[in-house]
């Protein structure tokens, strides 16, 4: 902090006072004001009749002139829901010679504290001499398909800091939680059959995970031996999965006639969307079984 070698004080003839300079080391470390003790010592042997009177010692204070600013290392962070945590960094522009604590507060945006992530406040300690620290915020994993969610962080402090430690410009940071629950939709089975007189065929569609919002799935039909709008009501059909559910029903009207004929078929296909992928049963075959009886046999 200063040069500790002895300093000679020279009195010019005819004067009663003099000054001395104590060399002080300049650094970029933020530290509390420091003191040193100065003691008058006479050379031995003394050439003149000089005595040391009180006060024979004094104290000098070195006032620190270094400054340090606190900031987030970056203004935005992102993590995937399944990673379980996000790591946040704080940085000082210059090191500090003593430990001090910081508090980081949270603010819900689309993410909700203690549901989507572990809410704060978060206390972190800056150890003496370090210029950066990291701390983790737990991210809660779920199986719900949802939009990416966000929350905000702000820097605060738990103690009165010296005037030369101040807040910088990057005192806020946004955290994005990227959803990892992809939706896959499929029919519950690859084939269905229905009697013509039943009036409708009911198909079940499955989602791999529930969604946080309603999702509409489009299903189209294609004639094989059945004829659309003659034997059944042709598509396309809109199937709505309500938020939080994993099953939905599709009812297709079947048209009855009085003709005795063979079983007829049509196929159904799930239309791809940016909101989901299709699973193993992306198509299903529907067979309409004639139940008008049998033709009489002429004897």
C-alpha cells in the first residue's frame, strides 16, 4: 500500500517545520481506507542537541480512489426446461478487497415463480479479490407443451456499500425458459369399423403431452370404396384438444341406406402442423359394415 523504507526529514537552516512525502502505491482494488503509523526517530549519534517531544508519532490515512461497478455478465440468459437450472453471472469492473453480499430479485413475466422456476430473492457472496461470481436458479420441469416463458432479474444489495462500489448499467437480465415438451398426435388405433345403422363412427386421438392452450388438429378423409357425402360425411374435420388434456374425440356421421352391399372403406390422415408432429398412427382405416341383412335365396 505504501513504501515502508525510512524517510529522512530535512530541516532547512532557520526553519522550524518541514514536510515529508510517503510514497503510496496506486492500484485498481476497491478497499476500505487504510491507516499507517509514522514515528519520529533521531539519528544516532545525534549531531545536535535535538530532543523528540510528544507527539512523537502520528497516523496517516490512505483514502481509496478506486471504483468498481456491479453488472450482470450478460443481459439475457436462456435455458431448456429439462436442464433443471440456469446459471447467472455477476461481474465487477475491479476487484474488491473484502467480501460483500448482493441480492438478486426476480419478477414474473410469463413464467411464474415456484411453478416454472425457483423464486428469489437470491443471495450471492462476492469473495474478496474475485471479479465474477455465478449462481444457479432451479428450473421446474413439467410435461406440458407451452410457449417459451420469461422472468426478469434485478440486482440489489444487502448492506451499505462504500461509495466507490456502485451499480453499473446492466442491472437487469431476462431469463428465457425454452419448452422441451414436443407434442405428438396420433390415432388411438390404425383401424376402426362401424355398422352402417349406428349413424356415426367415433375415433380417439391422443397427444403425447398436454398443452397449456387449446390445440386444433385437422384430419382429412380419402375415399377407398366408400364415397364421401354418400356413405359418410367427408372431411376435413377439426379436432380440438382442450388445454391440459391428452385425448380428443372425432365423430364422423355414417349415412345409412337400404341397399345390401359389401363393406366399404375410407381412410383418415392427420394433417401436419408446426405445433406438433404425428406419431405411429398418423392414418387410420374406417370400415363401414353393411347391416341391412342378407339377400333372400331363391329356391
